C-alpha cells in the first residue's frame, strides 16, 4: 500500500495517515502502528518522525512528520499489526519543497 507524494516545508509538523480498511481480513482490528523513514537519495535512516510509535483511529494509522532538508525526498514506512498477529506495511513519500 502506498500513496502519492506529500509536499512539506522543513519547519512544518503534521500527521500523515494510511487507511488499512481494504487490507485487513474480516473481523480483524488494528492493535498498533509503528513507523520509520529513509532518505530516498541513499536509503539511509532519516529522523523526520516525531515518534516511531503511531496512533490509531479505527483502521487508520497515523504518524507525525517533522523537520527535513530542502529539496530532499523521504519515504515514511508504516507497519501495522492486527489482533491475530497479522503484519501490514505501507508507505508515503514526503517531498521537501525547494527554496
């Protein structure tokens, strides 16, 4: 599961979310979501998340992004876990605006 690129200024801080409704089998619920991020230029770890622990609202998982470097592209990975030990991965690309 992935989404289009999300534009961001370095000073902005805001949540990004993925809806897992169509991914979960019937009767399952999400129990937690975690996140990580990489710099797409070299695939190195990127510290652009406020926390690697996300929040859940039903079947929507959210992470909060912060910081970043002008002109860079980052990929934020979401790892969601359900009540039956299922694991689901999705991602969103964050594109830092240029000066």
